[in-house]
C-alpha cells in the first residue's frame, strides 16, 4: 500500500507537470465552450479534435473505474456503520444477499443517493457546490478526530496499539503537521471566495454543515442513543 501511494503521487505529479507545460492559453481554457478547461488544454496540445477526444476518453475511463472504487468503498462503509446500528434503517441496510455475499441494499442506496446528488447541479450549481464543500469538510473532520485522539494518547504517555506499519518517533510530527493542515483547510473551506458576496457566489457550506450536525445530534438524542453503543467488535483487541 505504501508503494502504491508513492507511485500514485509520483505519477500524479508528473501528469500535473505535463498538463501545465502544455496548457497553452489559460484564459481560453477557462472560457472553453465545453465548460471543462482540460478538454480545451488537450485540444491546444494536439490541435486535433480526434486527439483531444482520445485523451478525454482516457480520463473518462479513469473516472469510471474510480467511481466503481468509490461506490464500493462508500457502500462498504454504509454497511459497516449500519451493522453497528449507527444509521436510520440499519436493519435493512445491514442485510447481506446470501448468494452473492454482497450488501446489495447498501450498494443500491449509495448509488441512488449519488445519482440524486449529481442531479442537483442541473437545478442549481450553487447548491451542488455547497454539497461538494460539505463532503470536503467532512473528510477533513474525519481526519482530525483520530489524529487528535492519538496525539492525546502520545502526550499523556498512554499505550497505543499500533498496526503493522508505523513511523516511530516521526509519527508525532506527522500527526501534528497533518492536524495543522487539516484544521486550516477545514476553517477556510467555510469562507466565500470574495468579501462581497451574493446569493449565487456565497459559500453555503457553513449552512449545510450546520444543518447536518444539528440533524445528526437530534437523531442521536431522540433515537440512536437508545440502541447505538459503538462499533461491534468481533475480535479480541486486548
């Protein structure tokens, strides 16, 4: 896994440098009639509709396979959290189809919600941007919480059960750097791009985030606290 991460980083950086080197007129790329600057960059680099189309098809293929991976990950997490009785309708979402041994209900609800969220962009790009910002903030928050907990154990000299790979004494530094970066990115993700905003260019992520947190808190106090008792441990971790 570590080698895969390093390889992806190196190849991603190389691809970024190649695209920036061949970007050509950036203003034309931003004003592309397709609405996607990378398509205009491909066209400027190849000066051919066929060449640009072929390069776009490569990107679409990568997006397709990445989408399958993301759906598999999201549905697996949905099933795992439902198995712990942490979601509304957990009894239904935690079911596994016997023949395929797949959580088909979790996969189905993940696909449906993803499609519905994508349709928001048709009606309002502002609302869609707010949903995207919410996902970014949620990821950053999910990173910060375990980092804070493990740093707390480090500073209190409490025992930490490590996995098969660790950084040793450099782990604390990596935790601190990661926490600082995530906290800064999390804070500024709530802010709009300019000081003077309108209803169109306002960053509504703060409102969506607040609503999501209030709903989760309300659901926990009203229902979930009566039956949710944390993750189900199937192995002895002592």
